[in-house]
C-alpha cells in the first residue's frame, strides 16, 4: 500500500498570496518545516535546536527569523501544530484506507469467481459463472473510478494563517505512452560530412556571413565536443545549432578573407580520405 508521505500537495497560488512578506530565506525555512511536518505525520517539537536543524540554519539565525514563521502555526503543549496539514493528513490516510478496502473487495470477488468457475472433480458439466460476473465487474469499475489518486484533492482554504495544499496532476493525462528517447552516441570520426558542410555554408551565405571559415568552425566544433565527451542523440541537429550560433557569436572579420567553397570541398575530401578527427588538431 502506498505511503501518503511520498509527496505533499501544495496550493501554489494561495501559498504565494499568504507568504508575500517572507524573504527567500524564510520561504525556504517554512517549506522545510511543513515538509518535515508531512513526513513525520505529526506536529513539530517546540525546540529551537531541533527546528534550526530542520531548516538547515544555525540556532542563532533560526531564533532571528522564528517570529516571522510562528504565525503560520499554533504553538501549544510544547509542539508546533499546523491545522491545515493536520486535516490534509487525516483526509489522505482516509482516502488511502478506502482504496485498500476497495482493492480487498476486488480480490475477494475475483477469488469467488475462480472458485465458482472451477468444475467439481469428475464432472464434465461447465459451470455457469454469470452469477459472479456482475459483482466482479462492479468492484473493478468502482476501483478504477475511485483510485485515480491515493491522496485527497482539497479545495483552497480561506485561512490566511494556514496556506492550503493541493496534489500535483501526476502522470500522463492522456494515458499515452511516452516516445522512447533515441540512444545517444559519441561524435563520429567522419562528422560533419561534406553535405553537412555545404548546408552550413549555404546558411552563412544567406545571412551574409561568407567570412566564416568552414574549416575553422569544424575544428572548433570537434575540439569542443570531443573535449567534453559529448553524447548526442542527433549529431546533425547538434551541428545545425553550432553553425546557426556561429552567425551570432562570431563577429564579422573584414580583414580576413571569407571561407570559400573550394576550402570547404578540399576539407571534405581530406576528411573522407584520412578519416582524421579534426578535434585532435592543435
């Protein structure tokens, strides 16, 4: 049976509305406190050393921000109680118990169906199982309808002192399987190809950047990704990102002659003949 402590729902909009006056540090401390509350399923002890440990602060710093956070809790009988979270914990456990009971009824109905369908020893007469089909169907339908989530979906609370909580959407709403990711690989020794280089130069020409040297870009591209040990699912897409960014990041050089198609073709021929990785050049 799933443990309700695995995740804590949060009404983000109402939370932000009720905590506008907290600093970033105080936000972090408050969230850590309510998460600890949810994990432990019980109030927090009114002990500065313990609360400082929960928030990750030194005790001196905790005592300075404590007054700001006290107003979100009810402090009594030596504990910090959060009334909203107490209600959510109770409701979450009730929902979980109801789901367990529904599942138990399904198991019992299934066992009853199997028992009724089993023929007596030595009998060749088929057993009529229609009488047990309906209870099983009803139990399964009830389970599917009532077990979308094991936690409650509470409505926002109007209380200012108790920021309400809400569960995330969780999972794929359409029920469709996610497409499998393409396996990533290291940079091939013969990449980019002549066709890839021609595509890049055509792009540079369209953007009036014929000054970009194709050979130099290939050397930089290979040195960069070989040095980082990059794994890519599509190296043509990675190369496309590189040569598109070159237009923006490389300033035009008026003194340097532009890279020509003959330079690019010569590189492509040499690369195909020697299969030499340009990333190894100095």
